[in-house]
């Protein structure tokens, strides 16, 4: 065989690639397999990091990681419980420790609080510090903490906020290397939020040409369980080369049981049989209040609405056994829960 040299085509070192190296499947300079790419080494490092923080990653989580490490944007369309949020938080911490800026967006304040607590637990398990690394903001933090957050906003490597904060303060956020949107449906609900996400990634809208220009300096991962599209979602395909996709039904450890009786006595019987960790959804806030008043003397029960959230913390701590809320699409107990250890 005549020796061949391919100029600057070695996938490992970027130098010349010789036919002998192709035969041996090895880069002679770096002593590494030609079948491995730079992100493969980072992937191996991330998998070990994920094991320390969360546990053994699923195959789909490894696939997500590889795409992010390649700086690809994509939509993770999967049911609740697959591990989208835990992955997004672990990846944010992993990248932040390598000097990257990450932005994590949730639809509710409750999820922001949970995420901040979770990411600190991950850091503790991984044996890394989080001082001045993480900044989070929601409407319930004290005024002084809000002021401190805004003053140091661009210094945080991980920023965690609600969608509402993005809407109001996107110009102050700066650019990011990785953005994780937990529940993209809340972003698509207000189409201008899509524009703001693109701005954070490095794009800008040219009024003269009436088009988006620039290149993404980072990647975007959007999480959704329902995949409801909006007109602005088309920009994701045009600029970031991905689409929201469609919903998929997978096998889950959930039983669907229908009871054709809405009486309080039947509901009481169900709660007695199933034990603690129950969530009761009502059609309206008024109905939720009525159910609460009917059950509060018999069960350790609380109520969570847009204006009443104190019982949520009691539920987390085990001080009460059940929560009542509304079944609105963007309701607090619909979009604002990530408590598999408490909800049975």
C-alpha cells in the first residue's frame, strides 16, 4: 500500500493523518484512539461527576451530555421523572466548575428554591465549594438579598431564576455558555421570551434587515413534558437547528384509577387508604378552599395557591401529609413540584 498523508485531518490532534495511523486506529502523537473525539473525554469526566452527585446516569442522560459537550442545542421531550431537571442542574454545576456561565430557568419560585438546594447538595456530594458560584432570585427572598443578587449578577457562574425574571431583566443577565430551560412551555407562553433567550446566547435582531444575526456562543437545552409549540419556536429551528418536537408516551410506574364520586366522604376514604404524600387537585381556588375546610380537622392537610404557599414548606418537612391546589395548567402544584421522596 502506498503511504498516504492527509494534511491537518487527524480528529485527535488536528495535525497530519497518516495511513499507518488509520490502520492502527491510533493518533501516534497523542497516543489516543482515532474513534474518540475531544467531547468523549469530557463525557467520561461528566459521567463520573454525575455518579457522585446524582447516581448512575441513564443512557438518555449520557446522550444529552454528549450533545451539550458538542455545544449542540436541543429539546428534551420526555415525561416527568425521567431526570431532565437533575441532569440540567448537574451539567450546570459541571460546566461552572470549568469556568462556564450557566443559566437555569424555572416557571415558579418553588422550583427555583428547590433547584438552589439541590445544586448545593450535588456540590457537597462532589466535594466542591459553591461560595460566590451560584446566585438565585425569586420574589420571596428579602430585599437585601435581591439587591446583592443584582449587584453580583454577572459574577455568578450559575444563575437560577424564574421565567418572569427573564422577562424583566434579560438585558442585565449578560451572555451564557449553557442555558437550561425547565419547562419550555412557560417560555413559549410569552413569545418575546424566545427573543430574550436568543439574545442571551449572543444573537441580536437587525432592524434594517428584519432578521436575527450573529452566532450562538453557547447552547440551549429546553425541557418539556408536553411539547406545546408556539410560532416563535420556529426561531429555534432556524438559528439553533432544533425543533421542540412532539410528546411521547413511555412506560412509567404510574397507575391511572378513576373514581366516579366527588364526595368528601369518598375522598377521605381514599386518603386513609393511601396514606401520606397525597396531592389533591381542584378545578378552582374556591373548590380547593372548600375541600380544605372539609378535611382540615380530620387530616394533616395544607393548601397551596398563587397567594398561599406557606404550607408547601410544611409538606416538604413532613409537618403535614397532604396538599390541595388547583389543576390549572400553570398552577403552582402542577408546574412547581419536584418531590418524589414526599409524593406517593
